[in-house]
């Protein structure tokens, strides 16, 4: 695990106060991600989506929580579109198809929690 912390730059965050919104920057025409924590139980990843960017529909074998820390997003779960604004969250259930779109640029935290079977 120590190797993983060093490789994604999160080691310098341990025991430090930080603002999540400041840990990932927007990049024109892109989706930027930064893994903050990763272990066998799951991951915490920050994303910055520029306006018009998206993640296409896919599934994951574990539940995931999306928490918006800046901007506005559209999260689609099993065909149902949800509008999120800064401070909103939604849980995407395991094995359900989901997608993420950026009608305006936004930043989010993605927490993936694995179960014992994953």
C-alpha cells in the first residue's frame, strides 16, 4: 500500500488538512482524476470535468457514492437522469448502468466501496 500512496501523490496528504476542491484542477476539454486513497476495501477519487465532458454508460461491481464539491452535473442511473449541484450526493448501486455528464464544469468525489465478494 505504501507504494500506491507514493505513486499517486497522496502520501503528502496523510495527517494534513486539505480542501478537496483544491486537490484537482480543471483542464480545458478534459476529465481530470486524482486518486486520494486506494486499498482492498475501495477507493476515493477526485474528478474535475470540463463543460461538455462525460463518462459513458458503464457498470461497476460495487456501490459508489458521488459527492459534488463544485459546479453542476448530470448523473444517469438505469436511464434516470439526476441533476446535482455543489453539496449534493447520490449513491450509484452496484451492477446498475450509470453515466456522468457535465452540462457545466464540475468537481466530484467518488467513493467506491467494495464488498467481500469483489
